C-alpha cells in the first residue's frame, strides 16, 4: 500500500477518533486500519496515536504528522482536480440514496452527470437501512431531512415535503377525514418502525409541526410499495411530494385536511465526509447538484393547479 493511501487512512482515523469509524468510512476492516497505522508508525519510528478501549488520540508526533499529511493530501487532490475532466479521471464515484429519490429525480441527473464525465465510473446504491450513511466506502449520500450527524457535511440542493393523502376510491368508500385525529378511525399505510418516516407530522392550532403516531395494519419498507397500495385504495398514506406530484395533479391521490398538513420543507441534501479533503470526483458531483435543480423544485407544479 502506497504512502498516499497510508496518509489518507491516518488522517481519517485522526479525524474520526476511532479506527473502527475510520474503517467504516473507508470501506476497510478495523484490523486493516490498525495494521496500516502500526506500519506507518514503524516506518516513521514514532507513536502517532495513544490507544484506549474505544478511542484513539494523537500524540505530539501524531499532531505534526497530521498537519503534514493534510497538506500532502490536499496537494494531490488539487493535482487530480486540474486534470479531472481529462483521461486521468479513472475513478469511481459511489453514491447512496433513498430508493424513491434515486428513482424519481436522481437517476436522470446522474445520466446527465455521467455524460459530462465520460471517464468517471459511477456506482449508485438505493438503500433505506438505518446504517451510517457513508458505510461501505460510499463517497456521498443523498438524504431527505435534517442531517443529525454533525461530523458530516450536508449541502442542500433542493427540498420536498410529506403529504398525507388517499385515493378517491378509498375516500368514496370510507369517507374523508377532516382532521388528523380522525385517522384513528381509518386504515393507514405506513413504513416499518425502523424507518424514521414511520412517525407522521401534522399541524396543530398552537404548533406548526406536531408528531403523530398512527396505527397501521399494512406496513412496508419501500415508498414505491406504499404508493401502489394507496393508489389501489387500501388506505391513507403519508408520501413524499417528489413521488406523488403527478398523482396529485391528475387526481389519482387527494391531499387530506390541507389546513392541518405540515408545510415544512425537508431539505434534499448531498452528504459527504469533509470540505477539507474533498476528492475531485466528490467535488465535481457536489458542484453539479448545486446548479442542476431549479428553485422552486419542478415537483411543486401541482400546488398551483385548480383544485378538483
């Protein structure tokens, strides 16, 4: 393994404060990270980290090496960026996304990005599991909502909101709830409990965003399944606007109690590891997303149509 990779692993471990966390973010095993750090220390003849049970802390020599390694990595990345669009850009950008966002808005944009960078490999993984966003060597993740991990950078490039809705067929058979409290008497379709969108949000008279726990007979882990259930009249669902704008515009789904819907916009962000050590492939993708989505987003068009 070359010294540039050694420095990348060392810097990641120093910033994460843990060999295990660095291993997750780099797509390596903790053992591989530990051995690589030990090899670097043997080569330099100094101890770079003080080890404890769960964390590691830089020694004085480690601090000095950290700043020098940062400068060296930035120099290499600057050189990479200078020739990124040319034949030297033989890299792979690994992207993680929520399935529904990947399918509805990201796939077409990635196709455009790929045409702009014909020498760049692209790997897109559609996942909704609650694991760390940048596990398994992911370069970036596309995330809907407010990012809770303060160690990551989240750059919003668009927004959307959640809408409680049902099909006309369901409402004709079961009646239309006039208030969120009426949902207790209706069949609701929902995500499984491990997915944060399982808790719905509504507006109360004295609170613009109130969490609402609904009991659901039918659960799924994919929004694409829930939308098919809602279209088929199986119940009331809370679905993301990017997914159902056309359904709302064409009357296949109906927004319920609009005065009590939560109108807060959730940011759609690209999440990545660090501004300081941004690789040329990540920098190019972040810049592309920043300029590729209009304001307001195109899926809001249905809001200005005459009500049916």
